[in-house]
């Protein structure tokens, strides 16, 4: 069983602390994603689990085995895991067959058994009939499949993937993320995936842990919970383009921005005088007239499939997108500096003082 247990794990480099007292459980057979900004400690945590680094404090278990604490350290090749990094790290002088089979060669697996397992794994990652090619004869996506096959050929119970798709173009990234998820389901292995890409995390994960710039885990949950029920403004803003609209309280009334338009939504719970109404561009409905907040289009951008609008409402700004066909059919092709009316389907409320004290930016 490849359940991962991290208890009070810390990693320091001199006086600099990257991880501090982190506790986490990753269940056997799930695809678990560490999602966070660059420099937050995601890769360090992965390297600790893999055995390339040792924790300064705390302990790491894989299944029933203690693999690391401040005094004990099981080397990577004895942890029953495969690792794929951002750089493909395939040997340029070796064929696909030899690249994939190299871990078995090191393990002194009998030649006939090695050949069978290599060919089986090559087929598993859809590299049929390419076993004799050199990496220079392969596309980027094919090279990444070679790296995946090499990590899988030893039949590990745990796969650690560190930004493995970031060097691929958008179409290949989309193709490969679904292949990785399908492999994880087919093989029933535990996958820990590190990324700063929200789309990949939402597409492949059973659960996601969102980390902040200080290496703290802000929220753990299913992709749906992380996106729809963020615990704070950091999680909300990190999970995609976010609108943060300033709202002030005067008596029992709530006003948007610096003007006199009342916030037309259910009131937040709390005594703060300054609030932030948070919502996605997809929650915004823009119209020529009718009920809603009166604003002005500050920037209209044609992006092909959608129109992207930046709207000002009494000194506050928000973004919204409209399907281009819908915009054309419904007279919603706005130009810069045209008046508009805005409605919002769903609002998340955050205390503005809490956001500012946490050092999180909003406009």
C-alpha cells in the first residue's frame, strides 16, 4: 500500500525555512496534486518523499515503512517509487527500448524478462513500434512518454511527477494530462503531482492541496470543493482569474467601490466595514441596459472564441468574458469607453482587513 504519511515535516537551508511543520496524508490509489506558486516548496516536498533530500524535522512514511526522519534515511531506490521530472532526462545515445529498460538493467533483471516488461510498458504509454528510435527522432510528447515508461517499468506503487508537462505545447499538455490520469486508474497506483497549473490540477486530481508562498497548505479538497468552496481569498485568487470588488459598509447598507450604488447581493456575515466581493469572470453577466450595477467598459479585447472586457464600476474594476457568437447575436460587442450594466450570478465574501493583513493583493 502506497499511502504517504507526512508528520510535522520541516526543511530548512541554513536560516531559511522552506517547509515548517507540514502534516499531510495521501491515500493509496489516488491522484493527489500539490498546487501552488513557484518557490512555495512543492518540489522540495516531492524530493523529500522521493529520498533525494532529508527532512530537518518530522517523519515520512510510505505504507508501513518509515523512510525518513531527522536521523533515518531510506535511499530512493528502496522506496518503491518512480519519479518523472520537468526535464525529460532521457539519455540521447540510447534507444527508447534501452532508456525504458535501464532501471531493470541496474536491478539485474534477467534479459528475457526485461525485454518483455520493457515492451509491455512501451505499449502502455502508446509508443508502439518506436522502441528502436533515438530521443532525437521523437517529439517532445513522445520523449515525455519515454520518461513515464522508464518510471513505470519497475512497477512502483507510487509515482512522483514534478511539472512533467510544462515543457510541452498546449495541445500536448492537454493530451498528456488525460493519459497520465488514465494510467493512474489502470495501474491503481498512487500519484503525487506537483504543478502551478490550475487546469492540470483540476483535470487529473482526486484531491488537491493548495500551498501558499510560505509553504503552508491553505486548503485540501476535491477539485470541485477547491474551486467552488475556497476557504480564503488566496485559494480563490489562485484557482483562476478572479474579480475582487471593493464593497464598503455604511450603517446597514453596502456600497460598491467609491460610489453610491448599493451592492445587489445577499449581505456578508460579520461586523467589518470593508469587504471584498469575489467572483469569477464567468459569473458576470454584461448587458446594454436593465437592472444591475452601472459601469463602463475600459478595455474590450477580441480573443477569437470570446470577448474579454475590463469594466469599471465607481473606481473598482472587474473582468468578464462573453462567447463571441453570443456577443454578436445579442448586441454585446462593446467598444472601449461604452456604458454597460453588470450582474453577478454568485459572490464569495471576504473581509478586506483579513486580506490586507495576510499581504494579499486585490484591486
